């Protein structure tokens, strides 16, 4: 089992979402502890160990540290702007 860590930025992004969408995303994040590379996940180019999964029109971007059994959720957002630099 992998340990889930949610970054402060991702936590705030999750809090700002409608409750129903936030619950669906939270469920997806919880499933990552058992399988950090589920069907449909994609590795992000140009980032070390960074992946994304879909939840409706939203994306969950996370990093996997296999040697420490950690999944760190980096960012959560709508597909139209989750990848934009800030």
C-alpha cells in the first residue's frame, strides 16, 4: 500500500470544487494507495514520475515515489487549465 500525500496547493484546489465533484476526486485519490498506476493513467512528459488520472472533466496530477511507497498529489483542476504554468 502506498501512502497518499496531498500538497497544500492541491488541498486548496479540492476545497474550492463543488462537493459532489470533490467527493468523486477524493474517491479516485484513495484508490491510488492500492494501485498508483490504474488503467487510464498517463505519464506526463518532461516530468519525473508525474502522472495524471481523469475524473470527469477534472484531472488529478500526482507524483509516485516507488522506493518510499508514496503518492503525492500535486495539483487538481479542470482539464482546461490544470497543466498551465503558474
